[in-house]
């Protein structure tokens, strides 16, 4: 099973790369809307579908990352018997 620590750099890199691809694709769609040829419109339609799928995948990745972070926080709180957010914050500063 992957731990949050071992999957985080890879996950973060993948999320960053996906955000960049999405931003570039959105820019391409925006800058090519004046092309009216059938080939251009077909390519733009395919790109729009792929962009939609990429946005959904990005949302899924971000949700999984958030869930892993919340689980890790909960596990650390249980391990250290933190009952409040203040106790978690004080513990974080105590060790770093």
C-alpha cells in the first residue's frame, strides 16, 4: 500500500503536469476559435472532449490527494492523542 509520503511527489508532479496541459489546451482552444474549416472544427471538438476528460481526471486526482492528506492528519492526531486543532498545530511547531 502506498503511503502519503511515497506517493506525494509523483502525485504532485502528475497533477502539476496535468494542470499545465489543461492550461495549454484551453489557450489553444481560445486562440483557434476563429478557424472555421471542417478539419479545424473537428480537431477543436476532439480537443474539447479530451480537455473535459482531463479536467475530470484532475479533479479526481486532487480529491484523492486531499483524502490521503486528511487520513494522514487523522492518523497522526490519533497517534499523538491530539484532541483539538490547537494541539495539532503546537505539535507541528514543536517538532520542526
